[in-house]
C-alpha cells in the first residue's frame, strides 16, 4: 500500500469498549487503505472485529468506546471530527449497507418514504423529483416496477428485494465510499449472486470505493481488488485478491482450505482445530498460535507485526506458502 | 398400507402439503437406506423445510405417505408411547441451536433428560453415556455444566447434535444445520457429521440452500423448486452432469476461485 492518496485510510486503529464494568479491547491494530474507486474485502469470522472496524469509520460505536489511532477520509480525520461534520460525511460521502435490511428500515413507512427522506430533508430536493430519482435507481438495481414498489412497505418485499432497496438507498446520496457489511449473508446463494452482481456493476459505473465485509473469502475475491484478513481484532494479512491461493499467513490458508466448494467429491474439507478467539482473549504472542499447525515457541511469546510478505503484508513470524517453504526458513533466521 | 421396500429407513411417497390455497410441497418422494445421506437443495420457498418437518413428524402431510423403518409415523392423536418409539427413529437438528436448546438448562442435563426418557440407563451408567455423547461430538465433558449462552455457536450446534444422537436414531434430519456457522466452524461440523455417519450408520436428510456444502455431506441430491422436485441423482451426477437449467443456475451461484457474480437471466417462475 502506498498510502499517499487513499480515499479511506485507517492507521493503527485500537478500540476498547466498556461492558460489565470491565474495559475490553475489541480492535488491537487495524491498518487499511482504500484508494478512490477501489474495493477492499475485509474478511474474518464472527468476533474478529470486521464490523466494528466499519462502525468505527462512521463513528457509530456504543457509548464508552475509546478510539486510538486514526481514520482519514479524503485527507480529513474522521476520528477528530465534530459530530455535526461527521453527520455530513455520513449523509453525503460514505454510505453503509447492513446484513439485515429489516433491522435498518422503518417497517411502518413506505419504501418511497425511506428512499426519499434523505434527499427531501437534507438536500432540499422536491418530493416529486426525489421520487423519480428513487424509481430510476430501483430500476438500476434490478427492480423493474419501481413506481409500484415505492408505495409498498418493507413487509411486502422479500429479503433479496429489500436488500436491493437498501443498496439503492445507499447510492441515492451519491457517496464516494460504500461500506457493505455482510450484505448477502442472510440471502440464498442465487439471490446473493444477483445482489453481488448489482453491487459490483453499480460500483464500477460510478467509480465508487468499497469496503466489503464478509466471512466468505471466495465471495470477497470475486468483487474486490485487495483482501484484508482479520483475526481476533487485528489485520493479519493484506494481499491482492488474485494472490489468495499463495497467501502467506497460515490463517488465510486455513480459511481457504475450510471453505466448502464444488471442487469435486474427492476434495477434502480441512477444518481448523479449536474456535476463533475474541480480541480480548489474546495473549502476548500471535492470536492464531493455539490453532496454527506451524506454530513455534516465538509464536506464543512475541506478537507478530504486519510486515511485507509475498505480494502483500502478513503478521506472522514464519510466513510461507506451501510451494515456497524455503522462504520460511529465511525469515525465521532473520527473526532469531 | 403402503408397500415397504425391505431395508429402507425412510420411504416418503407422493408428499403434498397445502396451507389454504397455497401448495408448499407437491408430489415429493424420497428414499433413504441406513447410513445413506441425501441432500435436499432449494431456495427459500422451495418447500424443502416443510418436507423435512413432515418427515420429522412436526407437520402432517395433506396427502402422501411416510414410512420410517416400515412404520407410519404416529398422527397428532397418537399415544405418548407411540410418539416416543417414533422419536427413536428420527431426530432433527435445526439451524439455530440457540433457539432449539433450552437456554435455562445445562447441556449435560438436556442430554440426560433424553436418556432418561428413551433408555433404561440409570445413575452412573446414564452419566457415563452422556459424557460419551459429549466426547463423540467433540465437546469437553466438563462443558456438561455449561448453559447454551456460555457456548459458542459451533459448540451449541455440537450440543444439539449430541442431544439428537442420544436416542441412537436411524435418521437425522438436519435443517440448514451449518448455515449460521462461520466457515472454519462449518468445516468442523461437516467433518464431525461425516465421522458420526461412518461410525453409527445413521442416515442423513440434509436440508440446505448452499450447493457448495453438498459434496462434503451427501451421496445423493434432490433439487426442489416451488414445492416440486425438479432434478435428482447422485452428488457427482447432479453437480458434474446435470443439464437442468435451474440446477445449473444454483451451481453457478456458488462463489469459487475465478467466479464472478452475474445477474440471473429472467427465468419464468
């Protein structure tokens, strides 16, 4: 990552939350950079901190959260920004699509009210004009009878249709960055393919940058330029999507091996032993060490930093990929 | 009495279920032999869950017959002893173990409860069997005193599987049992289910919307759409050679290396 002029830059982000009177670390260290118009896939399992990273970008953390490090959008620091200015960013520049559309839409208002509210109240667009734009945008996301849908309520729409409405809502404000948090996890695979195609097409047409959060590496690779893998509150690897098959970090490789696919009945599924750790459970060493097949003594005592490895960066004392085991030996001697 | 094929553990013939004017399941027939595994694949609204619920005895078919080990399941007015005998043939595991396990009950107790109801095991023998079941699903016997809340999603699903296995059923109906789990945990549960099937000869009816997991769990596939079976065959036949456009569309929707999402061409519904 050059980091010279990324649209979104997250540097050294560390977040703690208070709960049950204890302060818990939820993000240890997150570094990300998304250039304008590019897409980054943030991949990890439940509790790895990927959604919290997106929420930190938007300043949507619960009360009592303490944020260290920096989030910069187009050169401006979001972490230091006054609430009113941050609201301006949220309504004009950065839009978010969530996993469960039904939790983020008012069930008693019409789709039309939901879509045009932002334009009418914060932009002063006339209602008729706003409705025409909303209907046109619904057409763009694959909803043919937009005018009729605007009069319907969320309960009358299927999950896949409603998620398309949410995407249209995110696009209406013409943002420069889209944060998509597991937008297709609750959908059937066929609907997922369609919704992802719509996100991908509209993003490319508009030159929109995207932070795409998912637990599915293959899905992220299909629509993103680069991938950042999170584990227990830290980014452990960052690399171009096309290089996933020669990932350096053992966790990334293990995730690839545990994903079921249609590679023929002979392909064996390799499960990772143990369970994913939460950020607050990690010790002094590498968070993945207890589950890592290649862990050595150093791994349990020293925290690995995110350093250049292969075609990206990896936070691992002994990065390697199966075809280049020689590289691992080199790195281990230089570390010792 | 419908005709019984010797050796079949499940024979469902001409299943049909209507809710008012709506036909959820239309003329579905399924057969399973002991130790076999059949995946029922379809999208929301395909009728796959209703089919599973009829086979597990949670729903009465409008027409059609179900034979489990040659016997018809007890109707809604059956005596308790008949229901219990039926429960020993078929058990069900649901998508979300947090809602299917009692949140106030320790998981060890939820298993011993089943053992008390269905087996002659008493006292230490019952506890020993409970421990054995926890170990079989990869849980630490010390976790017997845990309540569902303090377990992770994968551990809860393991507990739900242990509870279902407690009666040593001949057939396990798994309704989207791995859909809510993270990929690494999903792989663990799929591997566990394969091991259990090899060890116990239990048969699986595996309900899923994700064709990607099917090669790792089932020998045969039935594809359902709008209540009807539209395609069926062995896993290899269906995944490698099926010519059915709907099956092809399902296969093309599974993300993999080099995959690009595409809008589905408008197919008549």
